[in-house]
C-alpha cells in the first residue's frame, strides 16, 4: 500500500482502490484515504476523496453510507464553490441522481424528504443550466416506486422529451430504465426493442449490459424466446457474479432458475452469495433478493423437497421450508416498511406477486452442470420416460376384465408398457376376493413378469412355461423355455443356454410339422436360439470371430426368416421377428468385414419396424446404422439415421439413450460446419445426461462439445460458463487428457475475448502443463505462446517475457521459425515496457530478422520460402514501428533523427519484401509504404513522403485495372466488405499523407 505524501500520490492511491473488487475492503480504504486527504490541507484533495468515497459506496452493498459524504460535499460547494474544479463540479451535480435513487431505496427516509430532494435537484440543475432530463428521470423513478402509474407515465414522457445533456445518464442506463417500464407495463416486445442497442453492445457502461441482460430474462421467457433467455442468463450472470452491488440483478437470475426448472442452479447461485441474505445497506435489493428466495424454496416444496438442506443465512442449517418462511417474513417486513413510508400497499403487492409466480417453462436446459433435485413426488410415480397408456391411466374404478383385455392388446401388438399393464392385472387379481384367473392368464402374467426381471427372469419363464402347458398351449410353453434359456445367455451362461434351448428347438419343429402349434410359437423358439447364438458372436466384440460361430448364427437367423418371412400377415409380432432377423444379419455382415451390407440390412430392419408400427424398436438399428455410415464416410446417411432414431424413439427413449443420440448428432453436424444446430443437440445431450445421472461422464463430454460449438459462433460468455462447468467434471482418467487440454484452451480463448486476461493466462498455462508431456510438442508451444500473450495483456510484462522465451525455445525445437520469430517480436515490444529496455528490444528484433534470413537460406521448397519472405516483411515492418516508438524517448534532435532514419530503413525493407510477393501482399505493402511516408514527413522530406503516398494510390489503381481485364473474376482488391474497408482506409490515409506532404513543401 503506497504512502500518501502529496496530492499526486493520493490520486494514484484512489485510482488503485477504484480498480479493486467491490466490497467492504474497498470502502474501508476509501475512508482511510479521506483521512489522508484531510492531512494534506488541500480543499480539492478532500473534495476528490469524498467523491471517491461516494463512488465506492454507491457500487457496494453499503449504499446507505453515501448520504454523509454527499452532505459534506454539498456544504463545501455552498460555502466555497471555487474550491471545486470543472470535473468535481460536474461530479457533484451528477451524484444528485444517486442521492435521489438512494433515498428511494431506504425506507427510513420519508417520502416527503425524497420529494423535497427532487425539488432541490431540479432547482440546482436549473441554476447550473442543465436540462430537466435527469430530473424527470428521477421523478419517474419515484412515481414508479410508489405505484403512481399516471404520474410515472407523465414523467416518463417528459424524460424522453427533454434534451440530453451532460447530466443525463449514459445511453445504456437510460435505455435500461426505459425498457424496464415497458416490461413493467406488460409490453415485453417493446422492452426488448428498447434494450436492443445495449444487448448488441452499441452502448455499455460499468453496469450495462449487466442489468439489461438480467431484466430481459422474464420478458424473453414470456415471449417464448427461450434460446435467447438461456444465452442472456449465461452471459449476464457471468457479468454480475463478482459485483457486490448488483444484488437486484443477481436476484433476477435466481428468479429465472426458479421459473425454468433449474432449481439446482438456483441453489448454487444462493450458495455463492451468502452475504446477500443479510447485507442491510440497500434494503430494496435485499427485499427483491429475499422475494425470489421464497419463490425458489416454494418451487422446491412443490417438488416434494421441503425438507432438503439449502444454502441460507450463515450461522445455522436451513431446509427449503424453513428458509421460505424466514425469507418471506423478512421480505414482507421490508416491503411493509416501504409501504408505510409511501402510504400505499404497492411494494408489498409486488413482492407477494413475485413470490407467487408459476414456472414459465417446465425445463429449460442451460448446458451447465446442475443436476435437478430428485422430486419425492416424481419418485413415487413410475420411472418410465413416457406416460402410461390412456386406457390404463384413466380407469377410475379398476375392472379386471378391462385391464386384462388392455394388457393382452398391448402385449400382442408389442406396445410399450405391456409389462406394467400385466403387473396391474396381477395386483388387482390378488386384491379382489373371489377372483380366480385361468391358467392362460396366469401364464401371461408370469411371462411378462419374467420380461421385467431381465437376466434374473429364467425361473419365472420356466414357471410361465408350466402354466402354458396347463392351459393347453405346448408351443407357447416351448417358446417360454427358449426365453428362459436366452436370459441365461444374457447372464453370460452361453453354453448352458445353448444346451437348454436344444430340446425346445427340436420339439417345436416336430410339433409344428405335426400341426400341433403355429408359426408364432415356433418362431419364438427359433428366435430364442438365434439370439443365444448371436450372444456368442457378441462375446468376441472387437476380436476376430470364428467363422464357424458366424456360420451357426447366420444359419439360425436364416432358418427363422425362412419360417416367418411371407407369413406375418397382420401379426405384428411375426413382422417384428422378420425385422429383428434382418438386423441380426446386419450385425453378422459387419462382423464378417462387410460394413456396406451391414448398413443396408440395418436400414432395412429399421424401415420394417417403422412400417409395422413399432418405430421405437427401430431406434437401436438407426443408431447402429449411423455408426456404420460414419465409418464408411457417409456423413449424410449418419445424420439422417440419427435424426430418425430421435424421431422414432419419441417419448420412449431412456434419458441416457437420448443423450447419446443427441451427442452423436451434434458431432456429425459440427463436422459439417453446422455449429449452431450442433450446439442445440449438445445442449440436449448435456440435459439428458444430467437427467440420467450421467452428468460427470457423458454430461461433462457433452458440455465440452457444447462449449466448443459456442466458441465457433463467437458466443464467448456463454461458452465460458459452459466450459468452466465442464472442467469441474472432466477428468484425464475418464475423458482423456486431450479433452481436458482442449477445454482449457477454448476457455482461455473465451476469457481472452472477454478481457479477463489473467484468468486466460492461468487456463492456458494449465493446458500447457498437461500438453508438455505429449510426444508431439506443437500444442505445448502454441499454448505457451498464448499464455505469454495473455500475461502481457494482463499487464505482467516480466512474466509474459518469460512465457515468450519458453515458447520460443519450444518453437526452435520444433523447427517452427514462424513461431520463434513471433515470440522474439513479442518480447521486443514487451522490452519497451521495462526500464532501459530499448537496447534489449532492438536486439530481439534484430534476432527475429536474422532467424527469418537463416531459415530462408535453409528452406528447400518454394512455398516455405514465400511464407518466410512474408514473415520477414512483417518483422521489418514491426522493427520500423518499434524504432519509431523509441525515437521520442531519445535525448536530443540528432539522436531522434538517427533513430527515425533507422526506422525508415526498416520500413523500406518491409516495402521491398512485400513488393516481391506481388498482389497477394498488396495491403501489407501499402501499410508499410504509408508508415514510411509518415516517417519521411517527420524527417522533413515532403517530396519522398508524397512519392510514397502516390505509390499507394497507384497500387490500388493498378490492381483495379488488372481485375477489370477479367470480367469473370472478382477484383484483386476490394472484394468483400472487410477487404473493401481496408482499401478505403488505405486510400484515405494516402490522400491525407499526400496533403500533409504538399503542405510541408509549401512552407
């Protein structure tokens, strides 16, 4: 902490404190600096220290402290206005607005005092010659706060009609307030239109677009613009997360979570800011925060989670129910204080309405890690992805005959929920006195109970077989025994399963031949045997399968098809046997090394299931087809198959299967450059992975992919949130070090774009530390170089120099001259930022030139030489710029001229090098030519400067003429918007240089 010895050191200290994070520590330092200012016995020093104190209080949770320093400042102004300089005079009038808003947000300040202050503000603004715009804006705030809509509308109109002057809030803040009123009056679309310039970055300030992003969340949800709402939450929350003074905007994000099925993320947000429950410096934002806490806790209670532990005020543990009661009491007590002050019930009504809101979206996936709390209400219900059929769901008074008929219909047509329907029949039969089901009914109940048991169902299938025999259906009994054998195979007992199916197989063929059973029963046994033999094939997954094993399985499948094909008629079960048989042949073709045939057969099987009315059975085979198509390089077919799988699965897909399909489709779409749609599917994949409890594995990978797709679209803030969330669960062991490095790399890029350079450097260094162990070191070198770049941008020149030096060593080891030269150039520029660094900067630039020249001599192909020539040109250009920069630091005119001459020499070299590269380097050449021209004017050589300006004008005229010779070709220069802007800028600068040179000649 620097010592305050004079006014300059005080100002430096205040500037340093202003850069610190919002909060009590910054406020305490401002208070200390005021004491130091008073010791200097300089009135303006005290005025500036009071202004600094005012500012840090305003941007903190201790806003109530603003009034004392302002009252002192106002007294000083009234007594001795001459002590205020122009800036502090402006600042004093500016913070009048803070006072009016601050009083409004403090319920202990009487409304009459607020109105009196408004009048004082208007009087002083009039005396100072300021517009009434800021006054009317303040009046609007008062009227809106107390619920006086008529006065608010009048003040709003007057605010917009008044002239903007230096006292008006910045454009961004004004637009926020104007849009807020539109939304408040139910005009959501108009609000978003007003906010558009802020959301698009046209207007910004210290608190914008932070608050506009937060305020836009509910209007977007109400307009069903869900993707925008999701993006605004991710982008906006990142901006307000670290800003203590933005409790109101923070509350908007918690509210958004509560209304979109993101209760878990809402709890995470509460956990991040425990002080928000208790900070009393700004009662109005505390009331807003506590109101949305109630909303979130009530939502949890509706989900059956009233007893869940939740984050709350420090000092004790809280359940959702307890926190809801506490927060409601606190919020309504604050609202009552405001209403008592205002003489209305408006604030309390708004608070209660906010607490009572209903979800606007059942579930809006955000892409960030947050597992939805398990609802005890939901846990008591069926775990199926799709609701039970209407006939099962809507029977108010269960009737056994109705349930039995419905269960048989479902099973005969292979519909979902058949197992559940038969279980319901069984329960009702047990609960109903005097009911005795016949053997056939009991056989089907046992058969479906066994299906529900999976690999544990063998004994139950055997029991079903006995019941089928008693019912006089020996064929179905044999089919049940074949199913029992198959579930043993599922448990890994393949030899035992084959032995168990042998007798049913022989018996059913004999029985069928005698007419003792039908095709469905015989097909059931043949299918069971074929499935067991396919398990033997699956055992060799990833290995070469014995041809005999393949042959036996294929023979079994073909035997099944020979029996069933052409005899299915309207029997859905037989049609399904045909489709499954073709799918088995597809697998066998794939194992036999014929993926083309496999793909064709999988497509056929999927189509047959769809034609039969069983699209959910097609999902597995469409997914398998997608994998084969990917392997064969047919990405169009892979994409089609994955889309079909998602469509066919409908509501019957399990969450993990849905996640996998969305993720595969995202990767395919990303591969063909459709980043926006790929991001949508990666988002869905992350959501369904979380729902399936696979967040740390599949979900983390989906977030990794989603972040990458958002990076491709330049959505830096959203991508950063998603990637940070992914990194919390990505592990080298589960996902591989490549995924971790890539995620860190992307995140570093995002943070760099967002101006968070220290954090960007940290991410890049972490990625580089992993990549340094890789055999191939290019990624390590690139990451080291990027980390050095971030360190430099973060204002850490020494650390950046060390980083570039390390990167340079790596580039040299890789034989990458371009990377080495760029690291040397970067170090040269950094050297200028250090004391007495001019000599070091020159030496580094000289080394860069020499490295280019040496590499050119050693290059053995034309393309490499051309690239090195271009690199040399850029190095000469930067060397010239660097020398010109140092000229101003030289002690006398002669040394300045010598340095400028040296800079001009480097620029001339750059021009010559770029000229040798032809039209492909025309912009680089003209840029260097113009820089050289300006140096010529600095050296008092107007004729030479004019010649260089004309050379630039001629370069573009010649290029246009050359392009005009070929009517079918684009112009060599000027094609494309960016290209055209470059040309126009060069031509304008050349004209400016020519004019300056001619004026210099005339003098």
